[in-house]
């Protein structure tokens, strides 16, 4: 069974190292987190010159990787061999190379820590190699955090760093940046440079240090549309049009589509407890009341029309029947049609 990144990191911090790590999946953040920890902490700094090797997949056939893995450490207890961009190993998909790796899995050198950072791709789950890796290595499937769990992840991330963040600030951060953990972590890291003591972060902090306007952002736009606040919606659109590079329309189309998809699910669910509804529509329990309220403003028939408006706007942005409209005009027309 694949192990979760959290459990693997916990073991690493307890200095429990395994001979082989195979890290794969669509979310590079967790793969980098584990790889970087091993690179920095598995052996002492003064031992790395002779006993730590960083290889890159595109330049490293399987036999070369294993040849290095079978070497004994020099004047140290262990060596580290890390294969970055392992998805580019030229012969990883070939039977002969897979047999070599399966053979090594059966009898790895105990003094070597061999790490494969296999990003954005997964091995064929039916292959013998995948099955053997699952049984004989520390195998991690690094999956994207679900959109509806992203706010919760942000809260947990701040807690790990010794800080707190209130729910509105976490939601602003996750909705504005989206499901890109690396970007979130980088932006948070830059903000935390300014804070030496444990702090509870608010929307004011996010606005000041990360540059996300707490009044004019994608989250506030969808909320203004949901509650049919045409004045606020048009103020936000005007702000977006003045800053087109910071607010491209495609992510806005996607956000609105997802927002109204949740409204459609509310209609489909009927009357059920809010805690069940939160799981069904994929939102944090904190935010479920908003979607229940918005569903009263947009009947199911109107929601279906909204999907058509979003599709039309997307096509116009791509040049279909757009005439001389620029992206700001396309966005403004879309929001007008939804609100009216």
C-alpha cells in the first residue's frame, strides 16, 4: 500500500531511513518535500562530497543508477543516491530495465538510500515493477489536495510552521492562489520572514504581505455574484480589468463554473443536514451556509443557463464569435448575463 507523505516525513525526522524510496504522482510538492529532506538530513554535511550523488532521469539509464546504488560508502555508514525527474529515465518502461530494478528491490544494499523522484506521472499499476515497488520500497503516491480540502490544508500548514491562520484568511489564500501547494508555500514563506513570534494571520496579513486584495479577488467576485450584489461585482471586475496580468480570465471562468456546479449539487441534494451537504458538494463546513443561501438566488434552470454563458465566454476568449471584444469586455458581459 502507498504510504502518505506525512507518515514518511515523520519517519525521516525520527531518523528511520529505508533503502529505497519511490515517490510518484501529480503533486510535486510532497515529492520535493521528501526528496529535499533526505538530501539535507540523511547524512552529515561533511560526508556528502563522497557519499551523496544527485542524478537526473534523462541522463541516467536504470543500469547506471543501480551501479551507483551498489557502491559502498566511503568512510561513512551510508550513501545517498537521488534520481530527480525520474519520470524521464530513458528505459524505465522497458522490460529488461524493469527486471534489473526488480532484482535490486529483492536485495538492496543496506548502506544505500536510493530515491526516485518520479513527478507528474505514475507507473502502470498492472506492471510487475509497480507491484514490487509497492511491496519492497517506501512507495508514495503524491496526490493533489482536493479543492474542497485546500483551506483545511492551509490551516494545517500554518500550524506545522508554529502559527495560526483564521478561516477567512485561509480561504482567501487558497481561493486566490488555487491548488498549487508550491506557490502557496513560497508565498507563505516570504510572508513569514517578517514574523519571528507565533502569529495568528488574518486577511489583513494576506493582503499586506502576499498582495492579495482582500476586497477584490476571485473569491469575493464569486460571492458577490452569488448574492447578486451587482455593485460589488462590477467594482471587482473593474479592478480586474485594470490589472489583467494579475487576474487572467480563464481561472475566473473555471472558478465560476466550479462555484455554480456546487449550487447545482445543492439543488440536487434537497434537504439534508449541512455537515452531509458539505461533503457532498466538496466545501469546508464553514462555507456550506453560503451555498445554501446562494441556491435560493439561483434556481436550477438559471444555473444551467449560467453554464451556457460560461462556455460562450470561454469560446469568445478563444476567438469564436468574439468580434472586437477584449477579455475585459467578455468578462463584463458574462457577469452581466449571470446577474440579470
